[in-house]
C-alpha cells in the first residue's frame, strides 16, 4: 500500500471516529497535509463515494440505530449524529432512506 493510500486510510479512520463533529474538507486537507482536491479525488476513487457522502452515510446509519433503540426525539438524534439542524437532518435522512426519520421509527 502506497503512502497516499495509508494516509487515506487514516482520513477514513478519522471520519469514522469523528463523524459527529463538524468536519470540512479544508480541515481534513490541513490536518493530513493533503491537497483537498487530490484528497477528494483519491477518496472517491478508493471508496466509491465523496467525503461528504461518506460522512452523511455514517451519520444516517447511526441515526437509524438511535431511532430504533432509544427514545431520543428526532431532533436529539440529529444533534447526536452531528446534524444539529433538524430540517437538514430530516432532509438528508429522507434523501438517503426515502422516508422521514419519524416514519422510519414508526416502521420499527
């Protein structure tokens, strides 16, 4: 595995551990000393998705667990997964899952 791929693995690991925080591509680029355009390109080539979509996917996956196994409100779930704006959370959830967080919870 080349140096860049190792760095990319470190970036992915960072995203996996910090997905509840606000993470900008600029920050990742500075933190890992990788040009942000290059980072975007190799992340997509390697993982088949953009950094942002990867983050959203991690957050929605966690949100689904919280919706099913806790009695947190939908707003609280949004905050817990790093999407503090309730409207944004609901919009992204619906975009990924095809239904709203409330509908998802009802199905369980």
